[in-house]
C-alpha cells in the first residue's frame, strides 16, 4: 500500500496467472513501467496519477486497465500488444471516462484491432474503436499489423524483430516502437536464479 513511487524496468513477467497489479489504495501512486515483457495485462488498480507505461511487450488480450477509480494523467506509449486474438483491448478503465484518465497515448502497436473501454461501471460508458480514439487526439500514430509474425520472429521466446530495422525512428521521442533494448530485455539469463547461475558460469 505504501510503495507509491516505483520504477519497474527490464523485468520478465512470464506465465502470469493474474495481471500485473499496481497500487492497492494506500496512497496515490506514480509508477514508471518500461522495458518489460509481460504475460498478462498491466492493471493500475486504484489511486494512480501520472504513471508512465512505455516500451513494453505485453502478451495479453489487454494492454492497460484499472477496475477501480482515482486514476489520472496516465501516459502510455511505444508498447507492443500481442493478443493472439481477433480483437484486443487497448485500455479499459471501468469507473472513469476517457477525459479523466489519459494524458497521453500513442505509438502503440497491436496484432489485432483494439477497442478502448471507459466507464463500464458508470451510467456513461464509452466504447471506442481505434479510429474513434484517434479522432479524440489519442493513438494518432498507433497501428495494427496483420498478424503477430509482423512484429515477432517467434512469439514464444519473444524474439522480436529489431524496431530500428523494421519500424525506424517513429516513437514519441524519435525512438523505435517497443522495448528500447530488445536484446537485453529478452535475455532471460539476466533475471532471477538464471542470472546468478549465468554470472557464475561466465566467471
């Protein structure tokens, strides 16, 4: 409840049984979530302001969401969502309208047409397509690829094509779409017990 200003970077969240959960209503939190691989959506939960989510690879049917309220000024950019489905959810904030949640959302890449859902638990629900989202000024440079193999050589080990060679410099800060250093992000020997064993072996 009191981890209210955290950075989550270069992590490999594999085979998640539940989404990645953020704040648990202790105090208003701000998170910096980038250069990660997630098996599961990013769920901000509640009480969030100014959180930045960028340069992540997410394998789930949804990129970002929050089922509770109190979420504001979220910035989401340069992420890749591989859903493996006919449709995907760009973001879903169940208790709030679009106008009270997002500060910025753009340069995201989807393997299926995304929808955007706001206020499901309210009397004024908004459910938008990518084109409708772009009309509001968000996601103007985001796009859908025809299949996952357009972003990934092999989705299972997360062997992405390099953004520099395939997509060029197109991100918010003229960087590539997706994890900034894919080779480092996807090298599982850098994380957890494997990292310790690999370090010992190299020495």
